[in-house]
C-alpha cells in the first residue's frame, strides 16, 4: 500500500503515518517544517518503508496542487490511500488569542478548503488509476453542537462542512473510490495535554471508557478503514471518542 497523510509531522497525523508504515505501507510525509518532517520520515524508514517528504502550506491552493502532483511520482506512480488530516492550530499558543475572524479564516482555509481541494484532485487521480480511498478527519461533535465555546463554534462549522462534503463525495466517486470519515473525540494532542485540569477531568468522567483518547487510538481506527475488512464501507463516519453518544 502507498499512502499520503497530510499534517503528518505531529499529533494524530504522526501516529497515523507511523501506524500505516508499521502495517507495511510506504507513506508520504507532509508538513510545513522540514526538520519535523525529516524526523517522521526517519521513523518510517526505520520500519523499512519508503517515506518521501513534501513540504506545502495547505492554506495556499497552488501548494495544494503541487502536493498532489508530487505525491504520485514520489510513491512510484500510485496512491492507494489519502488521509486529509492537516488542520489549523487555533487552540494553542498565540493563535488562541487571535481575533475571531482570523481564526475563522485559518480553519476554513486549512481544515475545510484544503480538504475539499485535495479530495477533488485526488479523487480524479484515483478514479483514473482504477481505485483508492480518501479518509477525511472530522470531529465527533461537529453535527451535535456539543461545545458552545467560540472554539467549539469554529470547529463545528469547519468539521461539519467536511462531514457533509465527504458523504456527497463518496456518492460521486463510487464505486471506484471510497470516501470515509474519522471523527475523533477528546484526544490528548498538544491541546489536550495542556488543558485546564478541572476541564480535563470533567471530560474524562463524561466519557464512558473513562479516559481521553490518544493519537494511537485514532491511528488504529484508520488502519481498520484502510484494511480489506472495510471494503464495503463508504460515506461512513467512524467515531473515535470512547463511547460518547452524539
């Protein structure tokens, strides 16, 4: 198998790239930071798999096109799996304090528009090659409006857009190309590790499995969707949230 994971230099994307390589896939590493991308590529190479690196800022449509165009030759002429995982970080560091309008713009450009553009370009190429799968990363609470904070509102808008688009795309590309969604819940990424402890414990206690998820939990769900066991699934959303009912 050959795969591309956007935003694969940290967090969930890094766990996905490592898991795919561990399962025998060659994985194209994407990010914006050359040093971070090289580190992940080294981890994949240590597992005996190829790990070409393509740097691109997905807020720029021209760089999205360049990423897609580079992926096929970098992976030997075929891409079996494309994972749209990259997202704008508006929850940590200085980005948390940006004006509302700027955070809206970043999320819509990177989380939503980049997913649409990548999926459109990749879907055409996969149809031409005779098959493949696109997996888009959403959010378990995108359609429920379960978080009423400003950040919750922003992510609900972007990730609900991804959910609706993915389901429509799955119909448009069937039966040749499958499209599915992974919707993580509360995952201990950089934001989860730094969240207020009171909030952390409250969210943990509200989760039936009584813990936060890890990037490896999301990666394990990805491996299922990428495997032959999921060959009859398209247009579906796999919630990775410890049993929280939305």
